[in-house]
């Protein structure tokens, strides 16, 4: 294997890899191609339906690729590959959690949400409840999830481009994060959901295809012997990567942290607003089911590929080189590409990672803008009477504000493992959104008081516990290392905040009115199962 590969072990930790000029050219080509698609899409983006859902004109296979492009984030590609390369078995648990989570979302909520809503998650949550307070709560939860997710993508962008352009100082990386954020803003402002969907489809093809090629190269290098690859990973890293416990088995607290992480990952996807919103871009429930089939095939294959990528990086690059790179553990996949195919292959795979980040941040930005304009501005402030032009204007302003906020917070999160940061977003989604989604769809007794207590209780408890956790302060890898105010021992709050949100929903339901809008409850049950009347505006 050593004769076939470029000898990356001659690199010293932190040394520049690849050609800066070549990497910039590849990035530029990708940006030109995607911007062309976005500009074409902008010609048909004239109404709120076009901007929010692309006019519901995409086919099942197209939407399946877009769903995969939306769901397979930089955390999946860069973060998980790095986590497996450094922590082996424990790192692969992220892949398992993300994949199982997707299946839970499909089985429980995806089609029912699509049939009941119109543009956003709040359409479903407020359908048979008091519109204004529930829309406000759902919109705030959506904005919180999107912002945390955006922070992770921005942090990944900073680390990736810093590695490829040999930017080692924090100021240079901050400029990179700002550039990615501004590019995201342009994509969404110009193309809306149609432009975003095209970018996500291109990204899904590039990502799954690129990762497949990398896996084939790795397996060719070990002559198809996966056991040899595992053995070399253990030998080269100096760690027993095949045994559980490297990351989560040292103490009882770390084991509990793993359980909390698993709960957040498995239940979080069903509450991710940017993933659920993708089901509104197809015209019928049949196309929604077709898109699910394509998405499962792409997502399932990808997470199996991460196992080969992670152990391949451990075997062929080494943990010392990975951890010393400007992007830290997030650099494992690009460094493996350099080991496999030199500067050209590194440039191509890095462009794929860059596409991954841009596609996901665009999806998050448009979801956040739709939630604010459709739910808060139109539903709460204007009582459902805002004009389409006004909603589009507010949506575009929201994109700019969200983009700037994510740039600032992404700069603060640089150097963090982005798979871990995304897990925090999943905890917010599972706590603030999922209980109310399930109760609204399946519990006839559920009411507005239960929804508000569940959403606000889940959101506030998650944010407070995250702020008081070792993820923010008190440790070497914390966001703030200079002070220690970590009162909550776990890095992921899901084990506490998710059950609490479910419990608050039950308590609030029995405290509130028994059945506020019985006719809406019956209509919602019929619509969720059949999709009849899905285009009708939802107003009491």
C-alpha cells in the first residue's frame, strides 16, 4: 500500500498540503456553476410559494437528491470522518445515530407533516391550536435550530478553507467564514428555494460520488482487505480504535453523555425544520414517498462510506497529522484525499466539501427566513393578511440578518468538531419541536397550553443546559477556555431536555382547555392521512 500512495507521512504536523492556486480554481469553478443555476432559478421565483417551496414542482427523485443534499451536512462528511479517524468505534456512533434518526423521521412524521402543512413546520403545529402564540413559539424554535446548525457549517467552512489555502491565523479563517456567509446570502436572495434545491441536488451527486470514489481508492490500496485497513488504522494511530470507550467510556459521566447524544440524534431529525420543509417542494404525497425512497438509498450508502473514510484516514494519514492541521479533526477527509490522489484529488474532494457546506447553509437560511416571514410577520404581526410582496421583502431581510449572525457565531466556534455542534442543534430540535409535532399529529386531547409549555420549556431548558455545559466553558475543548461556569456535567442536554419537553406537553394539556377547535382536529386528521386540501391557506 505504501508504494501506491503518496507518502503523506513525510508531512510534518501542520504543514501545507496541496496547491493553493489549484484549490482556489476548483472552488471558483463550482461557485460559477452553482451561481448560474441559481440565476436561472431566479427567473421563475416570483411568489412566496416559489420562494419558500420552489412552487412544489420537483419530482420525487429530484427531491430525494435534494433531501440528501440538505441532510448530509459538513458534519456528516468532515466531522464524522474525523471523529472515526480519531476515536474509531465511538466516532462511528455518530453515523449510526444520524442514519437511525432519519428512519424515525420518515416513519413517524414526514408524510403526515407534508400533507398537513403548506410552507413551514408551524403550519402543522398551529393547525388545530391557537394560531398566533403557537406560530410564534414554533418560529422561535425553528430560528434557534437553524442558527445552531449554521454555526456548525460556518465553523466547518473556516477549517476546511484554512487547510486548503494555508491560512493558519484566526483572522484569515474569520475572513473565510465571512465569505462563505455572504455567498450563502446571495444564493438564497437570488434563487429562493428553487435555486437552493438545484445547489443541493448538484451537491448530493458530487458528495456521494466523491465519497464513493475515495472509498474505492482506499479499498484498492488494501487490496479489498477491510481487516487489513482496520489493523493499519490501529497501528498508525497508536490507539485501539476498534474498542468502544475512547471518547465516551472513560468515566460514568462520559457514558451518560453518549446516551444523551444518542437520544438527541435519534429524535432530533424528526424535528429539524429545514429537512421537514423539503417535503413541501413536491406536488403530491406519492412524489413525497418516491423522494423518501431515493433519499434513504443515498443517505444510507453515504453513512456506510464514512466507516471506510474514517479508518482510511487513520491508516493513511495518522492522528497526529490530522489533529495538527488548521481544521483539526475536520481535516481528516481532505487529508485522506491528498494521500490517495495528490493535489488534484484534494482539490476536487475539497470542492465537494465546500459544496456540502454551501448547500446546507442555503437550506437553513431559507427555512429560517420562511419561518420568520410566514409565521411571525404574516401569521402573528399581520394576522395572516400580509401581501406576498411584503412577505418576500421580509424573507430577504431575514436571510441577511440570519447570515450575519451565523457569521459572527461561526467565527466564535472555529476549531470545534462540527459533528458535535450539529448534535446540539439536534438536541434543540428534539426538545423544542418533536414533542409538539407528535402530540399534534397523534393526541386528540392536545391543546395550545400543552404546545406552548412543551416548546418554550424544551427550547429554554436546552439552551440553558448547553450554556452551563462543558461544551461552552471549563474544558480544553470548550468554546470559552478562560473561564469555567459549567454547572451541568453533560456536553449534550438531550437526556434531560427531551423527556422534560414531553412531560411539560402533558402537564400543559391537562391544565388548559380540553378542545379549543374540534372541527380543526377532525380536518387535520383527514388531511394528514390523505393530503386533501393541502393547498388551502390555514387560518381560523
